[in-house]
C-alpha cells in the first residue's frame, strides 16, 4: 500500500558550469536556431525560450549574437 501523501521519486541531475541563452520569447529562440552558425553552438533546447550552449562555445555564440545585432547580457562568467 502506498502513502497517498508521498510524492514519487524523480531522478534529477544537476550540472555546474553550463551556459544557457534565455530569450524573451519562443519566436526569438526559433530565429536564433535558424541561423546555421549560431545553431551549431547550441547543444539543445531546454524549453521554448531556453537554449543550452555547447561547452567551450560561449565566446563564439556571443560573437554570432553580436553580428546579428543583438546585445547579449552576460549574467555570470567564471574565469
């Protein structure tokens, strides 16, 4: 018999030192992914607005965003 007040266990992995791009809306995320040079720097899409950046590719991604006319805000960067 299971306790109806207990929640099922959900396996979760936490990662440190990952870079994500958080866009204002899903349309902008689609626009970014439609650019071949930028899309190759993205490892995956976490939500409709959040893109996961490939390890070691942050600078290339930032350069490409700037070439597109965007002004990315870097929230935190470790040396």
